[in-house]
């Protein structure tokens, strides 16, 4: 994000979940599902970027 405000749906969902947790609210099943899907997609994207960097460096 590099200091920019992200307004896409994934960022809004993750931010809302973080606020809920901070307020002591329990995440719903749907909230937890979104969280796990979005976080795993983000991890996969980071893995791909790492692979691209390694290929470029080689």
C-alpha cells in the first residue's frame, strides 16, 4: 500500500474485522471465512512476487 489508503473491498473487510476484534466483538463465521480467504490470497501474491524477484536476481 506504500502509505496510500486502500479502498478495495478486501481492505474494507479486513479493516472492519480488525475493528471488531479491537472492540472485543466476535467475528461471525462469514467474517472469519473472508479473513482466511483474503489472507491466504495475499500470502500467495507475496510468494509469487518473491519468486519473480528471485528469477530476476538469478
